[in-house]
């Protein structure tokens, strides 16, 4: 399943990106593959990710880990604004 996520940042995009990149091993452990990520042109206060997940349940499990909540918060993700869109169709 492919998912697009969006959130507003409370810290710089560069700070978020470093934390996001450093979290690759946990994503691999939970079957989450990053297809793309970035920010809108001229707006580094918002981020988008495109993910492919083996299981929505496993991804939810990962997102709810206390260490993952802390990591996302410290990376500058405003958790109140984070949204996930599950995509249908495609390859």
C-alpha cells in the first residue's frame, strides 16, 4: 500500500531531514519504504512523504512506539497536523 503523509514543521526542514534520514533502520524493521519526500517549493515549513508499507498495522505500530513519537516530535513534526492518505490503485 502506498501512503502520502503531510505535516507542518516546528523546526527547520534541514533538522527534520537529518532526523528522518537517521531513522531508516527502524522503517526497514517495520516494512516501510520511502519512495519520496520533500517540501513545497518556497515553503520549508511543511513536509510530504510518499511511503510504501507492507502492512498498515505494522506502520501504525511503529508510529505509536514511544521512541518514535519522541523522535518525530524532536525532529520538529507538529503531530497535530500530521495526516496520512492511503492511495488506491497504481503499481
